[in-house]
């Protein structure tokens, strides 16, 4: 499964693996944890129960796996465009600063390990004041100061100046960052900006790195930047693709890291379930019924489930036939059997079979509306009628127009069965409308390279949302040449609507504007949302404070074992 992510503050898009299955198959009952499998109607916000810090044992080795490493992707700099990868961000997370702590329900508070306060101190002009924890230091003992944060924000927002980062609307909204003292700075926005808090998901870099464009862009292709988290990288083995972390010896936080070592291994997607069953790794993100069965066979395995913010879709290339025709996009969108794909993908994992009708919000999130259902719908007869109105003729089981046959390929990464299965669901759906769809399998390492180059007709992967879905979704749909807008489809109305939404501080009014945005997206239809997918993770018994959560942030200073 392939997943991209819009990272709040970075607005980054990252390759990962989307948990999807679009084919029928047998299921296995998971090993029971403290509660039974959830009902198909709902999933909890968090899949594990909190364990008090004092109840964790001292020591232990946590073995985890990723499908690709920072070196594989080309950068250990967390704010670099090449590091905007789910696997990379997961691996780096224990070493990064986290300016906030996100609760179960998605609300946030300042993380006292880094900031004693983050406050909106003025609305005219909109100004945020940050007071830093004076105990926070880099590995060489020098303080993490306001200058580091100011330089980091300038670099992360410096795409126009040659910094290789992913654009984000939050940086465009900043008028100035002023260093008041070593441990206090202010951020003044050029106007009202509702999602100002998204800025504080940007991991801090030493000013010396952030101020050096060459160092930022290329200086950390195969080695990490200095740690600002509870753990630090102690060994990098790019040949064996094993990466070792140990507690940061200068960590200043209230909670000393409990683990002796965190070991990350690059393991192929298809090998991950067996690696978990063989005790080679201690946690596994479950993507398919087969993986669930394999994980459940491990003695003591705990199966966690929670809601998630990732959603699957089919994205069209609006610069190439046949999807340069909006009528074709709508006809295909109406013909895809989203309900069947969702049911077959999610139910075998014990999760709800729900389709997604919005391009910004997730079900259950404030503002969510089934815009797709209202504006596009699922209707084979209507799809056929639309093609006929657009000049297509169906003869001998194929649609033709001006000598061209209506057919296309869905590009998928080879060996990523969940993506392939979902694409096969599209193949079966469109066969009902006499549209031939094939699969174009490419090497996983070439997948997003091809997409970024526009070398595809249709693709299916996943977008991972954020706590700030309105602002973080913007660059997926506008402008046409946004690095994240793979469809290259947009509408002039979108830029204006997003500007209004980002400047609207009244929550209800802002949600109404967001709904208008989704209606415009439905009209131009750059993509078809399919379904939200659940977070399902298997962990070893005794692993605490780690696993699935819809919004809640990982607290690596609280991860450990109970036995």
C-alpha cells in the first residue's frame, strides 16, 4: 500500500504504505487484547491504553521496521522534500522536537519539553508568541534557541530561494519571525490565518544548517541531523539498512527515555508480517487479511484498531488522455464501485466499510460532508449517458470517439499488493461500463518519480491528513503546478476560496467555505475519494504507549515495556 502525507507545517507529502485490500479473502480472528474487536459502526480514537511512566520497566530493545530509510529517499533532514515520506518521518520521530502534545481528540497543548507557552497574543496584526524551555539543548550542549526556530522556518518556507522543501500555506502567511531573546520569539502573520498552530509541527534544525542552503539540501543525504528529541541515532548501517538509536545523553525532559535501544530495519513490505511472527520486529502495521492472520498467530500478539486520517483515492492525470476530458473523469468517477472496494478492504480487518465523500475532512471530523455523493454520485446509467452526451459511442463493448478507444491504465508499485488489489477493484468496476482498464506495474522506487513527472494516466495511493485539514490540503488541488497536485487539474476559484478559508477565524464560517471548496473540487474532479482506512497494528505483549491513534501524538519519552 502506498501512502502520501500532507504534514502540517511542512505540508509535506510522503511515500508510505496504505493499508488496503480490494479483493475478497478469508479472515482470521485477531488475538484478543483487553477488549474485543470493535463493532463495524465505530472505532476508538486510540487503540491502546495509556500506561503510567512509573509502571514501565527500565531498559529493553524495541525492534521496528520501515519499508525505506532516509538514505534510500535521499535525506535525513526532516524538513527536506525527500524526507516527506511516512517511513522516513516515522523513523526520525524519536529524534525530533515536538512543540505540542496532541490529545486523543486532536486538541493540542504546548509541549513543556520545548515550549513553556505558545500563545496568540494579538489578532491585529495576528501575532503568536513562543517562550522556549531554556533547558533544551543540542547534542553538543549548546541551547536550542529562538534563532534556531527562526532559521528553520525561513528554510522550510524557502522553496522560492532554492531550498528543497515542500511548499506550505502557513509559511506563505508569515510576515515576519522576530527573535525577542534567546528563548522567546514572535511570529507575525500578514493577515488572519486560522491554522497558525500548524507551524509548530515543523521540526527544529540548528541555525547553522538551516541558514546554509547547500547543507540543508544535500548535507544529510546519508547521515542524520543533530537530535532534538529523547533519542539520537548512534549507528547508521546503510549497507545492511539497519539504524540504531539510543537515549539522548543530554536529554533534559521530565521523563528519561526508558528504552536502551531502538533498532530500525528496512524490510520489504511483503516480508513484514513474517518478520513480526518471527520475533524480528515488535510491531506491525497490518494492511491485509493475510497479514492479520500471520500476526494473530504469534503468541501474545495484541491487535490494536483505531480510526485514522488516511484516505484512499484514484487520481487522474488531467494533462493526458483520456482524463483531460472532465466528462470522462465524471463518468469514471460515477462508475467506480466505491462501496464494494471499501467493504472488501476494511471489513476483513474488523473495520467499518465506509466510503469517503470529502476531499478535505475525514468522517467524524467537524466540517465533513458527503460532497461526492451529492455532486457526483455512483450511477452506471448516468455515467453511460454522460459519455454519450460528450460524443462517445459504445459499439461492440467499447467506447470510441474520433477514432480513439476509451481505455486507461492505473499505475501501481510492483509488489505492493494492497495498491494492486485496489486497482483491480477499479478494473472490475469499469468493466461494467465497457471501459477497459489495465495495470501498469512499476518498481516501487520509481513510482512517485513517474507520478511527479506526469508519467501516468491514473494512480491510486493514500493521502494522510493532518490536524489542520483545510490548510494542509490546499496544495493538493491548487495551483496546477503545485508539487503535490499530481493531477495538474485546478480551478481559479480554488485559490480565492482557500485564501478566504485560511483567513477566516470564525470556525463555522470557515467550515462553510471549506464545503464550497469541496463542491468546486467535485466539479473539476481531479480525483475520486474511495474510503478512509483504519489503523490496525499488532504489537508484542508488554509494549506500552505505542500503536494506533487517530490524532494522538507519539510520546517517545513514554514508550517502553511493562515486562
